C-alpha cells in the first residue's frame, strides 16, 4: 500500500478502509492526540497486523504490530517510529531524498 513516513508519529496508522477490507477487527481502543485534536484526545481502534517491506536484496518483516486506525486522504498508511526503530532512516533535506535500510 502507499504510505508516508511520519517521524513525528510514535505509532503506525493505517486507513480504516484498508483494515476493514482485510477483515480485521479492532482488538482494543486507544486515545490519541494529534495536531488537529489539540488537548482533546481522539479514540481510535487498535488493530494487530503483520507488515512486510520488500526490496530485491532485503526484507523487513514484523509479524505482529499494533497499529491505529486512521481516516487518511491520498495515502493508506503513516509509518511511525514503531516501525522505523527496526530500520536505518536517513533524510537528506538539501536534496529532498531519503534512504531506508533494514
């Protein structure tokens, strides 16, 4: 799926439509704070998923990862620091490029 790397997100979020299309059911609920909710928490479903990132020379597989449901537009997921902690992420702001190694 199309995802955005979000270094400001502590947890990965996946669009609710994707989770429902996979037949997944929330295992819990969590309260989150976002820039749009301010000081008021927003309650979201928590889902257990498996993620695999594939590259011709390498693969990162996370068998069980709790992700938060989201209502996203234009992308299907936000990759948070819970995934990035398994990787080497380098962002070159001057060139506008990044690399992700696992």
